[in-house]
C-alpha cells in the first residue's frame, strides 16, 4: 500500500512518494486515461512527455501529462475527453516571469547536458541548465523516486547518474527543472529562450547555447499500436527503473537494439511475467561482437549479464522476429510476432506491449535557431548539421548527444564536454584541460556504437498496411496518406494540408518520418526544404499560461518578403505560349485560372512554390462580412469609405464560395455561422452602433444586441462582454480544403498550373510579354499579377511600382476542445478573430504582426503570440484551458484597407489583383481579374478599386 492517496475519476488510488500519475495508475492496473475524438481510449505511450496521449485533468486543470506530473496526497485526477470540458475546469493563469542573463545556456539535463554544464561551470562560466523533467538525469540517468518499489540496490548506471548530478550541482551550475522551453531565437548579442514551469515563465538571455535535448523513440507502426497498454521501451524502462513499477502483468517486448534485453532483465527482477522478447536483429558474438568488446568491455559485459538474467527468468528471446499486430478493444489483449526471414507468425496473449523501432533527435529548438538539417527520405531520418565536437553552422550554438543523432550515453558525455569547451572559447573563457582524453573516449564510444549496430542490423520494416494509423494524434491511416500522395501530395507540407498529418499534439514527431518514407516509396523524396516550417511553441503549452496583455496598435508591420527556402524544379514548362499567364498560385490566382480557362483562354498559372503554399494556405479561414474594428473609425486607413464599399463584394464572394462548393461536389468545411463583434463598454457599444449604421448604407445587415442575446449565441463568452454587433452572414472556411479543389477544377478546364516555377523576369516581346522562369520561358499577350505580398517584387521586373506591401501576420491553433466558439468572433477594440474548426481546434488570429525570418519563412513574434492569446482568453475564458499546439505566420497584404484590381498603368496587357481580405474575396477577385485581363474592362462597381485611385 502506498504512502499517499489520490483520486482517479472519483476512486481512491494509492501512490508512493515521487510517483508520477502514470506510474501510480500503472501500479493500480489502470491503462486508459481518456478518450480521443473518435471515442477510442488512450493511455501512456512515450513516458517522457512527447506524445501527449496521457493527458488528464489534475485538480481541475486540464491537459496535464500523467507521465510528467508527480502525485500529491489528496490530488484529484480525472480522465479527459478531447471534445468535452468538465464543469469544474479552471483555466490556468500566467505566473510571474523571471528574467535572467547567463553566459551559457544548456537545454537538457541528461548525460550530454550535465557533462556540458559541469565543464563550463568548473571553468568559471555562468551556466543555466533548463530541463523539462522534475529531476536532472534525462532518460538514461533518471534517478529512482523516493517511493521506489523494487528490492534491489542501485546499479552502476544509477550510481553514475547520482555522481554526475552531485558534481554538476556542486560546480555552481544553476539547474532549473520543470522548465519547458517553448521558444528560441538569435538576437544581436546572443540568444533568447523562453520557458514555462508550474510557477511562471522564464526569459533567459544567453551568449551561447548548448542543445542537449536528447532523442525520442520512433514507434513500430502496426495495427493496434495506439491501444492503451502499448508503450515505448523507454516508457516501460521509466516505470521500472524510476518507480519500480511493472507496466503490466503479461508483457511482450519488441525491440530493435540492446534496450529490450535490459528491460527484460529488469522486469523479471520485479517478478513481472515477460512472455517473450522479440528482437528484429540477430546479434551473435562474431567479429563485430569482438570489436564492441574491445571498445567497451564493461558495456558488453553488462549486455551479456542482461541476456543471462533474461534466460534465467525463462524469457524466450526470439531474434529475427518483429511485432506485426496488436489486438484488443479498449486495451491490449494480444499481439502477433512475425519471423522476418520466413514469414512465420506467432500469437501471444498479453496485456502490455513495449515496442521500439529506433530513435529520432529532438531538433525543434535547433531548427528555430537556424541550424541546417539533413534528411534521408528512404528511412525518414532527420538530423541537424553538427561537427563531432557539437559545433553547428550557427555561431554560438552547439548540439550535444542524441539531440544530433543517436550515439548513446558515452558519446553524449564526451560530446557535452567538447561542446562546453567550444562554448567557453566562444565567450572568451578557454578551458581545454582533458580534451585529449575526452576525444580518446569519444572515438572508443564511436567504435562501440558502430560495432553494436552492425550486430543488431536488420532489414527495413515493411510499409504499414492501409488500415494502420500513421498519425496517432489525428488518427490518419496509411490508406488516407497514400490516397493523398496519389492525388498529388508530393511533399510533407502538402500531405499535412491534405490529411492533417502532423497537426496534432506531437507536432509531427512520430508521423513525419513515416510520411517521408511513404513519399519516397511513391517517388517523391523529401528534402529538408520541404519539411514543416519550424514554429512555436516547440511543445504544446497551456494557452492561459502564455496569455499576457499587450498594447494595441494601428497599421501593419511592413516587411519585404524574402525568398522562401526551396529548390525550383528544373523540369521544362509544359507549354511555351498562352493567352494569359497568371503569376501566383494562391486562391486569387487559381480562381482566375479557373474562370479564364472556362472562358476559352489558354492559361498558364505559375507559382514559385506550391499552390496554396503562402497566405492562401496560411490564413485563419474567416469569412468576413462586417467590418473589422481596425477598418472603421479612427483606426481605419483613410476615411474608411473604400473598406465599406468592399463589403458588398465580400457578400457576393461568400455566396460564390458556397456555389463553388456545391458545383465541385467538394467539402470546403464551410459554414455560415454568423459573427459577433463584442463590446465591453458604452464607448465600444457606440462604436458598434455607428459601424452598423454605416454598414446598412451599403446593404449589409448587422445589429447591436445586448449581453443576454450574446450569451444565447455563445454561452462561453466572458461576463465582461455587455453587447455585440451580430452579422448572420459571416462564417468560416478551411483554406486547406477549399483551394485545392479550385486548382483541380482549373486543371480540368484546361489551365496549366506550374509549381516551383520561380519568375525571374518579365520583358516586352512584340504585342505581349515573355515571362522568364526557373523552368523556361512562356509568352502571352496578357499577364495577371496575383502574387500577394510578392506582387510589388513582380511588378518591379517591369519597372513599375505597386502600393502593395507585405505584412506578415500570425495565426494560433489550439488542441481540439469542446464546442465553445459557435460562430466567428471579433472584438470592437482589440485585434482578434476566433473560430472553431470541425475537428474542435480553436483558430485565433486578428492581424497580430509577425516578421520575415532570416531564412525566408514568416516567423512568429512571441510578444504577438502572448498578446493575441490574452485577448482570446479575455473574450472566451475557457479557451485558456486548451493547449496551444502550433502557430504559424503568413505573408498578408497591406494596401489601404481595400483590394486592388485592374490594369497596371503604362503597361498594356498587365493586370493586378490583390487584397488584404484575400480569402473571403478570393474566388470573386479571381473571377473578375480574369474577366478584366481578357476583356480589358472592369465591372463598373469594381472600378473604385483600380490603380487609378493611387495616381
């Protein structure tokens, strides 16, 4: 019986001192901690805070990781459903923010991080170590909990970890545990890191950064791998080594590498029934075994000891076998193994499966700091570029240990030491004592690792069957991924947009490598440029913990759009001449291509990247019909009259969106839900009343309603809201679902849409123009510039100037939650738009500024993220209970609050189309731009939006 008592779903459960919730529940026989959107159960999987499958509600706080949260006496723990919110849920609030400066920041307190901190602090440097776990040591050197249940003393691995922890603390390094680093960026004189812990935030400035975040296990993706009771080998090891808890009664281990043997021996020592150990490799003590023994005799002896212990315990060790299927309803009930060489199958009745299929480095922070990465499309491996001493191409950044690729604890210890020597030299504190010895140990460890993986070599795992889930967060099957690839998704980013692979809480850590393999198998090897863009937060964080009020502002942060990373195609363009060349493959460009082709014109639409790859695919999907607060009154550009005149076009375009959805038999995930613009004061009510009167003059029906009616429409709205402007014609649409069918319809109508065709020049040629691209030249009498924030750069090729500026803006998305935002929401005096998707995620925007990063991506400003989230939580308080799982920035357009459409003065045959409210207006703007380009005339009610207003 444990020394502590907590309650799980109202039932009393015992726990020992230091237990995680997951360990205490495993000891009590509980495996399922909640339900997915599909109602399928979920439980512990990774055991180290990566997968977010073990989320529970703790003391009324939603979204706590059971594997990372320590039990306290009297704690209330409830299972959690993704789409339901318990009545007693309390949104978190941001705590105080601590601001620190240090010379060297070390992220991660495993072997590499502690080794680096020890060296740097011993040399006299000011060192701060940040780690997400409650105690330093990492996965390899994790200490035993105070209530460890086992009966055996500490082994050598534990003793080495205890020694390293003690020496690092005594060195003077400041170790901050429970710190989740969610943001990193370089600044003028170093680096800025931001973290969160249970008591508040941390802003840390460092002159040098050593990333030692380690690796996570890649899963064996087989049918049933998402069932409760299936976990990684590392998760099972954490239960065993830290808590002395066997994760099940009848355990099957399926490994690829030596960790399976260690787990089998340690489980047997806890009297667990290990039914079998399946090892994909077929290790035998031949030349490679001798090489390993010569490089690291103690490690080889330990491995042989684990093998003997497993055999003594009667554990069948099956080499050359792999896991192929897990069975069960709400938890594991059995599993099948497959002999790789013969195809023979064996079934085992078990309640727990511990399985692993290799490791992947935690490289999110490295990518945020601009470290280049390398990919192996055939295996799905992604690694950051670094030297053997941890140095990266980014000055001041080192990567030590498994964060740069699997090497094991001995290599991590050496690399941490060498990285610290480099960082010390960087800050002017050279300290290379013992470097020769470290390099010698490093080389021996490398020899051992090379021999070890030759010993455990195994053929690649077969691709997952169609029914196998390849994205556990979004429950996407291999069949769905393959269908999208067959339908044209030829890189990870497009596959993500079309299937939602990588959009869940794990942020693509598990599914991206498998997606890369599937793309490679289909003939589309993924380069590093094609991967998901690095964004913040690097881990899901509670929205309320980041919500900090920021000042409001007017106007946009302008930016000169950079050239995004990517490799243009060298395949020649399909056609060399056309009636109309369209530059830009966003919603306006592909809509123009559709309508021009339907009008009988031959059309070539060029995009330097993917269709829908920029602002059209990166916006929040609002369908606006009433004016936003910054487009009316004192905040509006000019006198606001043009913005008002745009509203009838927006109404027409929303109707056109609906017609296209029906005509194309597509699902745009479009819904006309109505929209509320909320007010908190009499002044804001007066603003809304004036706005609705102005909107009525142009035929848009809005009304100001009181707080009671607001709460009838949106019951979760804040009590601070006293009124709102209600517009029944507003709604939402999914840009990732809506633009691709338009592009396909354009192709079906005869348009040629050419991706990765970078336009490098436009010259007059006879009666028309020659458009030079990275894939050859195309000529046409007419050219339509629909390149969004890049339109000014395109026009400059003609020597023309456009009043179109790039304005990178951010969007934020939460994990799926219960229905709390039933309609489009905006604020009368704050920058905010908010809506909830069909999947349950809340998308938050409102024109908060981003920047163009050094590598060409639009990048999030943490200050904008915090301010945007504060307005959202202030308006709908329960939004603060959800987790922020990703954010992104896209290049919006800043003109004068209204669209531009029509001929480019002085350049016959050139038409321009652009709009800051581009997605609402997209199909209409494209249709009318195509008509204007082909006929030379604008529709009369659109003439006010021509370039003439700027001359």
